[in-house]
C-alpha cells in the first residue's frame, strides 16, 4: 500500500463525512472535531504546517488515529 506524501483537505473530508451537504460543511465539521481535542490540535501543529490546503502524511495518520480508522479502511472509503 502506497500512501501519498500529502492529501488535500477536501479529499479527506469527502471520505470522512460522506453525508455532509457540501465540502465546506464537511471542512467546518473537521475543524470543529479537531478543535474539541486539544491534544490532537497540538500534535497536528507540531507535525507540520497546517494552514495550507493539504495535510502531510504524519498529520493524516494522526487524524485517522483520532477517528479510529486504519489506512486500509481509509483507502476503501
């Protein structure tokens, strides 16, 4: 299994929140979920720049771990 170095935030939220009305609403929900967990927010900030339109591989793994999703499950979404 090959994991990309970066993943677009929009692609991530499309998979995590498939029933969301729009991509913007899904992005807002992800931001809310991250904000509710200060440890996750700090870990993401410490693992790279997060103001861009993508997450790096390490940040992706932290988010998936928070949602209890494995890489295999994520790829099948």
